[in-house]
């Protein structure tokens, strides 16, 4: 919800002058003649959303101060107007009159006489607005400096101040995790949560797009694998995966699981394009996903784990394993 307060001025020509017509209204002038317009209207307008009721209290204040070397040694504040309105049409308006001629002859003259050349006399008009709804509370403040000389006075208007209230909404996604942004406590969001972290609208659009594509593409599994390759490209680097060696190969059901392992272990996913194999090497373990071998899925889309053949799961010396087994039997 956005609320804006504007402080402006109007002055009606009542004195003798050849510059303006009598009874002419001047608005937000850079300078007003004291003899022509001895009084000025101060207008505070607060704009609120028109689709709800907002309680607004507006206060127009005249503030005087005396400063020396940038520090205030005297201050006076006078409330010129204050009222509270239940705003239903989006606008709260408060008007009050400041007699500048009287201000110059009395208060400013007295302060100047007392302070002499000790310090500098400053004046300003402030419009404060306090607003309240069933959801938001806040304040806006518009300030206009006031300068008075022997012949003219200046009020630098219009002055505006705006306040915006925002409510952050957290939604719990599948698995009980809360999507609150693109980056989590570890500095990077898990690939499983990447779609939900983009916001509700993006997730809905993605789901609708995938569902629609599935109806049109016969080989949906190939489409899904291509989609995952593009989606997780930030965590994948091209390289060569060794076919022999000391690594124990651990099969992984899906590419997203392999990317999770890479993030947790602070490693990179290596994609061997000649074999269509993705792998993460961590110590003597090689976590491996073979493109196109996701395993079976049940009716809910979850992968069902099946026994892998020895050639897929482990790349070890089988003769050595048999020798160890024989020794164990003899003992």
C-alpha cells in the first residue's frame, strides 16, 4: 500500500500591487509579495488507495529555530491545524492559513531582537500524516522551508513524501520446505527448490507449459531430460570420465539427485558427452548418472529403485573380490 503526502500553497491577492489583479489566486509561487499576499493557505493532501478505508490524521506545524555553527540553541513549534479523517475516496485534505505579516512583526521580530547576531533564525512548515488500516500503519512528512524578508516570503512548494508498505508472503512447498527467495542459508538454493523459489506465478506457468508439452511430444522422457540438462547447466561442466581405476561407482536415479550431491560436496558435475554419463567424483567414490536410464517411475512420478548390474554400479577388480571372499571362507 502506497501513501503520499503533498504540501502546497495558495495565496489570494488582497493588497495593492500592479503585478497581480485583486482577488487573484496564486499557487505554489517561488516568491510571494508580503504587501500583496499577507496571508498564505497551507494545503496538506494525503493520497491513499481508493479501494479501502484508511484513517488519516494530518497535522500542519510551523517550526522556528535559532542555530549557531550548525547547532540549535532555541526551538519553537506551533500547530496550525490538526484533524483526523476516515478516507474512503483516496484523498485526505487539510487547509490552514498562515498570516505571514503577523508572524514577521511578532515572533520573528522578537527572536531576532533577542538573538541579535548570535545565530541564524530559521523557519519551516511541516505536514505530518499518520495513517492506519487493519494491516498497515505509517507516517509521511513533507517539509517546506520558509524564508521571510522585508518585502517577500518564500515557501518552496510543492513538497512530497511517500511511504510504501509491503507484506512478504511465505508459502510452504512440497516436502515441508519454505520458499522465501532464490538464495538460502548456504548461499545457493537447491535445484529441487529452484522452480518454487522463482515465485508462485513462475511455478504455475512452468507446470502448465510442461503439461502442455507432454501432451504434444510423444517421447516426454527425452523432453524432460533435455529440460533438466538446460535447467542445471550452472552446476555442470564438460569433461572425460575415466572408465577404469580406483573409483567405486554409485548409480544415481536422476540428474537432479546428482546435482544435489555436487552442491552438498562442493563439487562439479562432469558430463562426458561421448558416453552420455554425468558423474561427481568425491574421494574414491564416483556418483554416476547415465543419461536415459532414470529407472521406472510409479504413477505419482517418483523413481522406483531397481537393482543395477555390477558393470553399472561398481568398476572394481572382480577377481580380487572373489579372492577376498575365499580367504574369508577359509578362516
